[in-house]
């Protein structure tokens, strides 16, 4: 009986840990070359629920676009500029609100390519997105997060 309780406790603890883990990943790649002002990416997300995993994939895609850039795309450099990490950290409240309320307005198309919850170390979803970079850049300029190009 004692062994059964221990096993149940370990399983329950593992499930609780996997549900609460949010993982930021660099697993966002350019899906297809697009005209300037648009980007098409696939991004991986983590989470035990489909909605949680898809939201994490979208969050990862935007974080990578803003802070790191997307290799082999028309947005190779961070949208936040050369000091992207510092800009991101300095405007934490702004970006918390941005990620909570504004992301969907920049996603032109989105499709969940896969969802397969396995464990906390492997992505559970892959999401394809087409994102309007010009609109995203304009919002960041209007909100004084980044400087207007050329000024």
C-alpha cells in the first residue's frame, strides 16, 4: 500500500510540474521567404493542454522576432535593434501587456501543424504563422519602444 501511494505521488508530482512549465525556445524558423513586411514562420510550443502549447508557440515566435531575429528570413536581426535584450527587459510591463492582448492583431494566418503532448522536454505543438512585420514595427514605433527608421 505504501508503495502504491509513493508511485501515485510521483506521477501526480510529474503531472503538476509538466502543467506549470513554460519554456521559451529558439525553435522558431522561417517557413517560406515572403515579401518585405511579412514573415512566415513555424514555431514550437510547450504545454500539456493544446491551447497552452499553441499560445506558447505564438509567444516563442514573437519573442524570437523581437529579441533574436529569425535566421534565413527577411527579419534576420532583432526587431528591437542591437540592444534588443535590454530594450525587452527595460519595457517588461509593456511586453507583458503586449503578449497578453496584442499578438493576434499581427497574425494574418495561423495553423496548428501538430499537437502531441509527450513530456516536458519535447515540444508538444508546432504552429505555422504569417505575421505582419510592418504593422508590428509601426506599433513599436508609435509606442516609443523603438526609434522610427532613419530618425
